[in-house]
C-alpha cells in the first residue's frame, strides 16, 4: 500500500512500537491520530509533533471505543488506516488459581479491543479508495512463553482472528495486515523484564517500526521477524521443540 497521504489511527501510539510508528508515519507525510489511557503521555508526544492528533481512550471499554469511533469518523473523514497496536503483558503464575487473573485483562485489551475496533471501523473503511486494518500480535502468538500465558493466548487469538478478517474482507478494498514483532525494547511488562534482567534485550522500537512500514509498503500481509519466517514452513514438531527450548521445565 502507499505509505504517504494516509490518515491513520494508532492505538497505544504514545509509547514503544506505537510511538516509533507514529514518528515514522508522520515523517512520511501521513496524518496521524493516536490514543491511549494516559493523557500526559499523549500530550508529551503532541508537543514534540504539533501536527499530531490525540485522544484519551481505554480500548478495553466499550463506551470509550464507541466514543473514539464517533470522534474520529466525524473529525477525520479521510481516515483510511486503523492500527490496533495497544497492548499489555503480564507474568501470571497459574498455580495461584484465579488470583493471578485479577486486574487488567489481556483478553479485553489485546484481543477483544482488536476485534471490536476493527468491526466498528469496517464499514467506514470500506468506503475509502484504499484502506487497511493492521493488527499487532506477537511472535509469542506462534511460540508461546509460559511465563506470560494469557498474553500468548490473547495474541494467538489476534493471529487467528486476523486471518479470518483478511479472508472475509478479501473482496473489499480493505487490506488486512498482521504484525508479529520479536522481542522489542519497550515499557511492556517492565516489572517482569526487570525481574529476569531483560530490560535491554530485544530490537529497538525504531527498527521494528521500519520493518512494519517496509512490510506495509510491500503488501506483506504477515509482517514477521526473519526468525519466525522459518516457522512458516516448519512442522508443529519444530514449533514444539522451540517452545521447549524457550520455556524449560517448571
Ligand atoms: N515489546 C515487545 O517485545 C513486543 C513484542 C511483540 C509484540 N508486541 C506488541 O506490540 C504492541 C505495542 O507494545 P510495546 O512493546 O510498544 O509496549 P508499550 O510501550 O507498553 O505500548 C503499549 C501501548 O498501549 C497502550 N495501551 C495499553 N492498554 C491500553 C488500553 N486499555 N487502552 C488504550 N491504550 C492502551 C499504552 O498506553 P496507556 O498505558 O497510556 O494506555 C501504550 O502506549 C502491543 O500490542 C504488544 O503486545 C510487543
């Protein structure tokens, strides 16, 4: 798809991969709107990029999503790209039973919001000459990390949902992309990263954003890390072997 002259909504665009993507897409000559829960983070980015539009929104909340949709579609009639990037990750010990599942929910933020936001925008995007929905899942959607089980399940859900969405929209002008980043240095699950000493492990968010822009430009519908490309042709046995290597015994 063309990478300039678009009007793009990025959820979770004020930090990490979303921020790197925001800056890259602004530089390429796109109009960009970002949303997130923390207004201070949004204002800080807007101060650095005066042309940027911001909106406070909790994508896990139905009313907040509807209000975002109404505001965006009333104020940005040319909106043609939705990037579902907002996400959280939590280390959860399943031996604690339901106690470990309390609090913020990856199912609501990573999976439900992606499903509902794309459904909200489908008909609006269909009326545009060229449009796209971009869902950010994770390499962990394919090979899970046992320490973050609900995150992996939510991203596997995003992975399969995105395949179905792409298939159903194949006769429309909406292109459906999935991004499966590898480990990227960001705020995501910082407490766990500190605990296991991986705060600086992974690729830089800018490098991830470059790969996303390159993939979108080339109409590569599943944009993944080269290491994951190998999994495309490998067997379930290979995936299981990698899972064992990543997770070890508990
Ligand atoms: N970092 C990695 O290693 C990695 C690898 C694979 C995939 N990913 C995926 O990449 C995406 C971006 O993550 P990141 O690494 O850039 O982490 P990040 O810096 O923590 O970014 C996540 C963003 O999502 C926003 N967000 C979270 N919950 C939200 C909610 N309920 N409503 C609206 N916005 C919300 C956050 O803003 P507020 O807190 O202000 O709402 C934040 O700006 C996520 O989907 C993540 O799962 C990351």
